[in-house]
């Protein structure tokens, strides 16, 4: 009787031993470093710090001068490329280095009456100052994190300040209010009056107009940039109505915290 009980146990033990003997050995550890999936090691909540732009180097094949800028067609290691810099004497055949190049696509030069599918705006080492696209409105020091750009229109130099009567109506505001309440008024149609202190015409089919009043003791909150198809003259007081936009990026790193877009001219006072 005891033999009958032990026999099944012995058979079961033999089966287990045989199964262990047939088990495949574990795979050997790889002798190389496994490759992570793209982005696997990145903290997506923290963007990497931007790096300084690599200079655009090449031989000048063509140089076109306009009022304040020089357009250069370059032969580079990657093929031909167009660049624009502050006006400079550059000879065809010279080797140049365009520093801090900023890429723009489908840029139209109203002076040359030509559209560049891709062009790089920068500066030559000896010029020392970053360049804006021709006709681009300058951004003054203190209005953002950018250095002052070369002025396009100096007609406002020495312009006397005048008293500006506030615009009237339910959507009327003074300039200081637009700066203070920009987030709340963003996307709304607003009306504002101010003295024109700068006009830059023909920027991608629009006019950039800067107006000011004395609604704030802070200079940056006395002025407002407006885009419009209307013709405004430096020194006159105007009332404009348009869509208030905030954090407007017009390219190559320049932004407006507040901008009145596509404004219509209601009156010249």
C-alpha cells in the first residue's frame, strides 16, 4: 500500500525535473548600449535653451543695394541663398559671413518688387547691429526683450507732444487702458485716439503706425503700434478702430505685447 502511494509522487517529481532540464537559458545581456526612442530622455516640460544662430557663410554672386539695405545672393556649401544686411559696400566675389541669420519665407520687397521664397536677415561682422527686414517697424528699447532697431523714419524726432482728447463710444479706450487690460480685451474691436509719431509704409501690404497719448506716466504705456491700410501723417491726431491683439510675433524674434490690427481711420482731428 505504501509503495502504491509513493509511485505517483516519484513520477510527478521526475516530470518536474525533466521540464526544468528542457527550459531555455535566459538571453544573454546585449554587448551594446540600447538606443532610446527619440525624446525618451527629454523633459518635455522644460524646453532647451536656444543656441546662437550659426553664421551664413558664402561667396557673393550678386549684390543689390536699396535705400538702407543690401541684398546678397550667396554661393554656400548648401547651395545658393539670399541674405539681407544693413547697407554695405560688398563686392561680387567677396567671401562674407552673415551673423545671427534669421530665416523668413515668402518675403516681398516692395522696393525690388520681388518675392524671396527664403531669405536670411542678419548683419555683417563690421556693422555690429542686427538688421530688420526693409520697412519693418523698429521696436524701441523698453518695449520688449529686444535691443533697439535702426529707425526707419526719423520724422518724429523732436516732435512736440500735444493734448489728445480720448476717443468716445462704448468701445473707446486710452492707450494706457489697452496695455493694462490687453488680456481681457484681446480679440475685441476697440477705438483709440493718439498723435502719430511714426509711420512705416508698405510692410507686407500694410502700414505700421505708432501713436501716443499722455494717459500714463510710463512711456511704454503711452504708445501703441497699429497696422492699417489707411494713410496717416506724422504729427496729426487720429482716431483708429481695430482688433486688439496681444503677444503678436511679427517674425525674426520681435514681438508686440499689444497691437491694434487692421485698423480703420475714423477721423483726423
